[in-house]
């Protein structure tokens, strides 16, 4: 049937690739002139943050699982957890990008309050 460990390793490798890509993107954005943002910033942020990464994982998951059979619940739970991690990582790194280009301390505080509030709400929603 299905090998859960193999899917877990593939999913972990995907998260590792996301971290590597995001760190390289942050290094690239850090070296740019912040007063003159280029078109590349918009392209990079559009391609590598949020929904496109979840779609890539969905594609990877669909290639691994045959939908003609019943998919085990632990596979679906892993898929949901991976999508949550992708969203959380994307939001955290998008926050870092906003902090990198922002010189206003009020915006920085607002972003941090939102991130802490969002993570708290997500934690409490799983406890209920």
C-alpha cells in the first residue's frame, strides 16, 4: 500500500528546500538598494511565497498518492500539517521582507502583534 515514512521524508525535504529558497531570497533582497525596489522583488515574492508553494506541495502529494484507493487518514493529516507549515513559514518570511524594507517602527510593531496573535489563535483553535 502506502509508505508513510517515505511521504514524511519527501515532505521534510520539501520544507528544507523552502527554507533554503527563502534564505537565498532574503540574502538577495538584503543586498538590493532598498530605496529603489526592482521588478524582481515582485516576481520573487509572487512565485515563492504563499499559494504557489502550497500548489507545488499538492502536486508532489498527488504524484505520491493514488486517488483510486482510499487515502489513509494519517496521510491527509500530514498534508494538512504541511500546508499549515508552508503558510506559517511564508508569513514569517514575508514579515521579515516587510521589516527589511520598512523604516517605520509602528509598522514593525503592528506586524509582530499580528504574527503573535495569529499563532496564538491557531494554537487555541487546535486545543478546542
